[in-house]
C-alpha cells in the first residue's frame, strides 16, 4: 500500500514538473503582451503581423527543414566518428523523431537523442561524452559568432554585451588551450576524460560538421527580419543571436517561448526607426511567429519521421527515457568505458 502511495506521489510530482514550463510560457507571454492589452496595442500587434511578407510561413518551413537536415547530418557524422554504428539515413529519421521532444524544449530533445543513440550499441558513457562534445562545440560556435559581431564593429552604450562576449572568448581560448596542452591534473579526472579523448581533432570535426547548422540558424534571423521589415546592423545580430539561442534552450519554458521574446525585445526593438511601442510590437510579432512556427513545423517533421522504422523506434525509446528521467550524466564519471 505504501509502495503504491509512493508511486502515486512520484507520478504527481512528475506531472507537476511537466506543467512548470507551460506555466512559465503562459506567465511570461502574458507579461510581454500585457502592455498591448488596450485597443491601440492590439492594433499595433495585428498591424505588425499583417504587414509581414506573405512568404513568411513558407520561409520558416524551409529553414526548419534545413535546420533538421543539417543538424541530423552533423549528429550522425559526429556519432559515427566516435564509434556509433549508425547510417546518416537513420540519423536523419532518429533526429527527426526527437524533434517531437524538441518541440517542447531542445534540452528534452537532447535527452531523448542520447538514449536513442545509446541503444545503437554505444556504451552509455561514450554516448553522453559525444553529446557533451557536440554541445560544447555548439557553445564554442556561438561564441565565435558573437566574436565576429564584435569584429564587425558592434557597439552599445553600456558596453555590457561587449564585456560578456570578450569574457566568453577568453573562456573559449582557455578551453582550447587546455585541450591542446592536456594538463595532467585535468586529464586524470574522469569527468573530463571524454573531452580530452576527443581532443583537438575530434572537436575540429564536430565544429566543421555543425557549421552548416549554426549558419542556418543565423541566416534564418536575417531572412525573417526582412519579412517583418526589421533592419538591425549585422554586427548586433551576430552578437545577440547567440544569447537568444541559449535562452531558448534553457528548460524553463516551452521552446523558450516567453523568455525568448523578452530578450528579443530588449536586444532589437531600439534599432527600429519608429516609436517604442510600435517597435516592440514588430519584434514581438516576429519573435512569436518564428518561435511558434518553428515549434509547430518541427513537430510535423517529427510526426512524419514516425512513418519510418528508425523514427518509430527512436520515439518509443525517447518517450520512455523522458518518462523515467534524463540520461545519468554520472555515467561519465562512474562508467568510463569507451
């Protein structure tokens, strides 16, 4: 009886945790939209959406498809390099199926992806380590993008963004330096074993195969900006987009919707040559359209991949892993058997 009670309490707690991102999304969206609750505010939002390019949704579809293809290719190539026996075709459908979890939050998709690829016969520790390398490289790429923005002359009065990017660049340089120097006190730590085993060569390969994916993300911002008539200096876009991508991936809301829009308004609204309220309305219309559109079309891609055997197997494995909990990252420390 007590066992059943414990299970019930655990189930209730899990359900409550799953509701938190939905509550955060609704709450933050309400906060963002509250200033537009009167008639003129609603009209500003409707006008911003109405004046968007009629090709906006097809363009979002195209970039969602391109991002899936480039991300799946990068994932498959990286896992193959580190020993997972998976074809690029299977990687395409596996990554597509895990987009169903991405539609909730990218972090959830990573958990599902890791468990699925582990079932291809790769030791759990190696699977986790490969995912860590992929994500570390992704962050390095975001830092590089922001650094390019600084090189192109980005400037804002407070100087905060410049300082943050410079610190990130120094951190990336220190990381790469340690990777090349291989200091013994770090190499001996099992928590870092996978990163040092990948080495500079492994990181370089992951960086190269992920480059089309990060390029797709950045280019999509420029193109969808043009759909809404938003003109922002390229240097500012390159500095701020990495921060927005990171905010979107934080598992506190559904697809980052809500917190992402707060950041987008803070970063971009001041660049628009119009009154503050209209500028915020345009940025919000752009942000919600692209975020919701990407989530919906990613979900449709995932459902389409369920028509394949690899996709169905990936979804079943991912669903069970998400229900049971995340990949045990402690496996990197306790079970390092590449």
